[in-house]
């Protein structure tokens, strides 16, 4: 059985800047726990669609990128550093 990992799925939209150059704009980053990268993408797409109120993620983004979610800094007692 695979172990659960944390993934960050970032959704991007490419837009023109008026000077003939394209810019890639982050539309939303979603952190999810999943057993695999594919499962993480499926969960993140569902979350993205709910948050953006769209039926398909491609209505609001052009592509996504998946990476390991950053680890949160913790205080000595295990609480997130911001709460310490």
C-alpha cells in the first residue's frame, strides 16, 4: 500500500501582456494529500473547480504543475511556527 504524501498542484493561465509577450499567471495552488501524483491531480482538479465555480479546470487555466508540497516550519513542540 503506497504511503500518503503531500502534493502541491499549481494551475496556470497564459495571457498576453500587450507588448507581444505571453505571461504565465498562477490561478490557484492547491495542496492535497494523496497516494500518488495522479490521485493528487484528480483531487486538486475537483478542489479547483469548486473554488473557481467552473465545470472544467480548463475553463480557467491552461495547464497545471505538480510538485511535492513544501513542509511547514514547526516550533519545538510540533505546532506550526506561526502559532508558537
